[in-house]
C-alpha cells in the first residue's frame, strides 16, 4: 500500500456524494422530534426568541412580564436575535428555530473541513467532519447539541473559520487574513461567552511563545485575535448590563453567584467526575495519544512548529477548562474534545508515511486508522437509532393539561422551561440564584443560606414538578408541608394545587 491518500477526482466525488446526504440526514431529519426540548437552556432561549419577537425584550418572562437578560444567558445575540426573527416569521415553530442551529452546524462542518484541509489532506478533513459529529459523551455529542437551540455549535462555526484564517495569517501574514481571524474569533466569544476562558489564555500563550521561543514574527496575529476576543467579551458584558436597567443589582448577583460556583469552586470531587466522564467517553485514547505525540513535534523552531503549537495549546486549555473550571456535565465535555480535533487530524496525517514502510509502523498506522473508523461508525450508529426512533411529546401533552386545569390569569410556579414553550398559561420561577446555590451544594459541598429560604411564595396556587425539579428536589419539602394535591400528571410531570 503506497498511500492512503485519495488519488482520483472520481473517488473524491463518490465520497462527497455519500457524505453530503449523510450530513443532511444527521442535521435535519426529524429535527423537531429528537431530542426533546432541553428545558434548562433550550427552553430558556426559545422563550428569549419569543419575547424578542413579541415585545423586543431580550429575556424570559416572569408573571407575563418580560425581563431583560433573565436568566443571564451564556449564549449571545448571534443566536438569540435570529431566533427572535424566526419566531416573527413562524411563531413557536420548533423545527424552524432548530433549523437555524442546523445551518450553523453546516457552517461549522465547512469551517472544520477547510481548517483540517489546510493542515492535512482532503480525506482526513472529511473524516474529521464525522469525528466532530460524534465528539462528546455517549449520546450527548455534537449532533445532540446541533439539534437544539444552544450556543455551542454556532460558536464552533465561528471558531473553525477563525482558526482557518489564523493558520492562513500565520503562513501569509496579510492584513485581511489577520482581520478575518480576529473577527471570527471575536464572534466565537460573543456567541458562547464561556469560550473566553479557552481562547484568551491560548492566544496569550501563543503570543508569548512566538515572541520569545519560535521567533517567527507572527505575534501580531495572536495579539489581534486575542484582543478581539477580550474586547468583544467586555463590550457584550457592558451592553448586557445596560439592557437590564433597574434589574442591574439582581443581574450582577446572579452572574456573580454562577461565576463563583462554577469557576471558583474547583475541588477534587469535580475533577474526579470530569475525568471519569472523559474516560468513559472513549476519547481518552482518541485525543490523549495524538495530543502527546503532536506535543513533542510542535516545538520545532519553525513556522510549521508554530502552527502545530497553536492547536496543542488550544486543546490543552480546552482540557484544563473541562477538568478544572467546568462542572462535570456531559455537555461541557464536548467543547474540550472539539478543540482537540485539529490535533487528532495532524496525528492521523503524520501516520500516512508509515504505510509506505514494510515494518511494525505499517501495521500500527493501519490499526490506528481502523480503530478510529470503527469508533466513529459505532457512535454514528447510535445517533442514527436515536434520530429515527426517539420521540417524547410528554412536555407538549402536559402543557395541554396545565392549560385545561389552570384558570386564565392564574400563575403557575415552574422550573421546567420546556413546558412553557407549549403552554399559554402564566408562569413564575424561583429565584434564579437558587440554581447556583444547588450546584454549589451538589458539586462544591457548600450549603448556602439561600437553600434554607422558602421557594414557594405566599399566594402561589399551582406548582409544576418535572424531571429537573425532581432531580434537585426543588419543591418536595414545601409541597409536603402544604399538603398539596396532584391535579394533573403526564409522565414525569405533575401539576400540584395548593389549597
């Protein structure tokens, strides 16, 4: 075997003809049926879009009153305002709203293909696209994220194009390459603000490495991109603060509480749980081995070494963010893996010359390629099954029950945001800081004073208990004390009436 490189345009055409329909299937098929609306996040952002369309307020509603930037979002205007525009055209259409994210997914795939193609070869770029789709833990992979109104996949679209222009700028430091790299990476942070904790330090380290180690005189590329990320993050933070008006104190309190329990609550338990999740995802070998191998080849004092170092450093900070700054949730594992995809592609490309050698290296390279292919196909098979068979309309049916039972104008206390997408009742919510307090108690083992305060205010007549509030036992004790009666139930959702 001389090479695994695709040799003829015909073979490339055949592979593309197979890949494109598959990509559209994974991205659009039964888009409004799988997955079920993720209440905490997608349900919130759908309501953001509804209120942007109906009242111009970028935020959710409490007692039918839309409140600016409530709850404080980690997803930016590049998602929220287009969702509002879609709601204006097609009100409360889940497929249309998710189609926006699906289009972002196609853009992310195109950006990743261009990026990996700039680093390696055509067939590895195509393979990277499918590895990108299954990146994550179990079925909580990129495809799961790409089929919901969430900020990760739109951010990846900007990220991949930003890194592609960054590579172009390093090889040809022309003004437009530098500018477009800075623009796209700035939009990445604007779209998903948590990525500032990966991109800013990564670009800062690369700035210093080029200045003092590689000495390729490309430090301006990193400075421009890093400055764009920081300035964009700061600008949107100030704009958000100006939006909330009289709610400024509450907004800052909720942001501060979330920041403390997430980024300042590092402890051994969280690190252990994140490591365990990473281990069982199967990506320990898929990402870990390439990262170690490419690391040792990345620090040659050359332009090629500088380019490789970019992706080693970015992947490194992605894993640091996963293990030390993020909560041990499957969704956060995705970003740590996605940031390592270019490193995996570089590693697989480095194995290609081994195929020409009639030795152990030949069989080692073949085994690595076959194992990677089997890993991707096995995970894609799981996604195919979920897309074709998974459907749960429990939230919609429960919303109908709520609307039938609750009198018009009566308020319902709720923390299951997916129900609100389908319901026309009026809802209120517990103090949003309660979520941070609960996270603090579960993952940081710290019992805050807010946990001891009442969650059901005086005068509340109806309360919804669903999967999320059951998991964190939001209302259990108070409902028992008040002798509340279950007046409606569908699956895991129950409507209680307090007499």
